[in-house]
């Protein structure tokens, strides 16, 4: 069920940290999640480049274009990384937590190395 999240950072954090080898640290002043401390897959954007709260996440090929075209009120092409297919997800509108978790897992799967993916698939 979609709803405006009272604490979107807590939800994003919980989804990211549930994945294997994930670490959180600040990058460009915002919470960011890394696989094995190296590869970024989700960045939090709390009014970082506009007046919105969102995440920027890696996405499989074609997903950004499809979701932005289908639901521009919920998704956008983020600056700096959008040209690489990353997806922006607004968190200040009603959000389905299951869909958000699926997008975060897809981001992880998009950039994780095979050994780390094997850890996820073992669970």
C-alpha cells in the first residue's frame, strides 16, 4: 500500500542494510550505501539539488526510461548519474514500501559482483 513515509531515511536504510556486504557512509553530505565499501548502489537525496526528498539508485537497462515515462510524479532522471541509467525515486509522495524494497534490491543486483550476488541468492 502506498503512503507518505513518516521517516523515509529509516525505510531506505533498512532495505539497504538487509543486503549482503552493504555499508553506509556519507558521500557528498548524504547517506550512501556501498557494496563491500566500494560500489555505490543507492544515494539518499534530502533536498540535495532541489526541494524534494528522494533516492538515486542504479537500475537495470531501460527501467529508468519506462518508470519516468509511466509515473513522472514518482520517478525522475537524477542529475549526474541519470545519463548512466540511474533512477530517481521521490520519497515525499506516497510510496509503496514493497516496491521501494524491490527497486533497492534491483539496484544492488545491477552493480553487485557475482560473488556478492551469490550471497544474496543463498538467503
